[in-house]
């Protein structure tokens, strides 16, 4: 019955279409002692989300989406970002300010005038493969109308909209105690999975299982950083603040000011990467203080020579920003990982739309090699979109997975 309630009114969440099978294969799920210590998203599902119909995208440590214009590459990243923000506790209206834009084109309303969309993911980790599936109503009122958390085919959490007049859904989660299932109302604008650690006592084996699955999903999803360097905003001097890199990388100079003396080894790798990807020699990356409390980044060009980083081309700046993100990690990024979980038990996922934008073939190759090297150790993962030229190079890069979304 739960599955039937979750799938009800399917016409309102997009017509059933031919299943889109992506290239690349998901890794088989490990079991027991072989399960990964760091939770990670191994599969993204866009069942009815904008242009996607039952799209399944396997995710490896380094996954690059390609396909012709309009194939839904950026939309897939937006779906992942939405799940990440919901897992971090963001309200639904902040995540989807224009919800109708994500309703599949041609999706008709049901008898009550409702339309919406569906998406989900699978998270691997110590608790095994855990699935999260979500149904969102976009019209007439934005709300989560169905959520299901499953482990090995068993439902651990399900929610259903019982009374459209109330801003809540009825949640039921596995207990396996004196009462096999616990029921309570949950708000319809928040991800129920993220609320479970606040609502479940953890006094029975069933409750502990629910908590383990929910926490695994939340930890994996919320550790995400959207990176879209904007060269036009990276050239100016910036005020000195906390030194955490923003998604647009507009405060690159401030971050270099903070980090160039904190870890000599990582900074040396960054300089080497810049030298490989920039025109002319790069012997150093520093920042100098200016009047008014601002800092300006400088590119070393040899003994006693340096130029402002703002003179670099768009491709060079985007290349440098991505290299900085890959080499530094979450401690210098504007990202909100689970504070109560040790960093060694978390994997940061970088979402990079246009990973090869403005880059030439040499820069793309260098950045792909760096990303594959960094992602191989498990602390960082990357999901990006690329054009066909970069996709061809990625297919020859060990550790990279290329998914072609062209229908």
C-alpha cells in the first residue's frame, strides 16, 4: 500500500516514458566488512524531472556528463544540488523557488489539479545501499507529497499526504519494537530523512537501523560544493574575511592569501598545476595587501617578477579555480559538512557545471588528470558536465566515468 500511495497520480508527475539507460555501470554493492566507511552517492535517479524521464545516472569518484545541447546535463547537476540542499535542512521553497520549471513538459494535472516531479538517489556506506525517493508537488501548492527511504528492499521511512488542507504529511518509520511502526506528522516543506535523527530515539534495533540509514544519506548528500568559477568576478581585489572560497570563486585572492602559507606541499602542487595550465611560466601564487584592507592575487613569473592574477585569461582563471578546489578540500570552501561526523568519514562532492568551459585541450587534460588523482583517494568526488572533446579525453583517463545523456 505504501508503494501504491507513493506512485499514485503518476500522470501528475510526468508521463511514463522509455527508460533512459546511461553509459557506464554502477559498481556492485559491497557487503559486510567490505562496505565503504565514507558514505557516497552511487546513483542519481531523475524519474520525472524537467527533461528527464526515468534517467538513471551511475556515479563514480569522477563522473562527467556529456551529450548534445538540451540533453539535460545541467539539469542533472541541479537535481543533485537540490537533494543536497534538502539533506542540509533547507526548506523546499528555497531549493525550488520556481518549482513549475522542474515539472516535466507535457505532464498533465490529476483530478485535483496537481502536478509535480520525482527524483531520488542511492547512497552506499556502512549501512549498505540505501535508496531515497522523493515526490514533490509543484502545483497548486509546493510541498513534498511522498518520500521513501529503503534498505535492501525494506521500507524504513515513508510519508504520504493525507489532508491537503494541512501543511504536513503522515510519516511512518520502522521501529521493530513493541510497536512495529511509529507514525507522526512531518512538515511538508522539509526532507523527512533529515528530520529522523531528531525524532527517533534509537532504543530498538529497528530504530538504530533507521537512524544509520538516514544519517548515511544525510552525510553523503549534504557534503556538496557547487563550483562555477566566474572569471569576470575573480579579477578584482577583495576584502579580507574568513578565507573560504565561494561557489563563484570571486574571492580567490583572499583564499590564496590565507592558504599559501598554511600547507607548503599543497601550495607547491597548486603552483605546479598553474604552471602546467597557464600561458607562460608560473613560479608562485601569492597575495598582497592593498590600502583599504583588500588583497590582490599575484602570479609569480620568475625571480623578482609577478603580475596581477586579473591579467589571466578566462580559461586560465577557471582552470586555476578548479585546481584550488581540488587541492584544498572542504576546510577552505563555503560548504556545510556534518559537523558531528569526523572529516575522515566524509567525502566532499564537487558539482562542476561546465568543467571544461573556456579551457583548451591542454588545460582540460591537465585538470582531468588532477581530478582523477585527487578523487582516487576517496576524500573527494566530482560530478561535472563537459563537451564532447573533453569527454573523449576523459574516456582515456583512468578513474573517470563518462555518462552520455544524449537520447
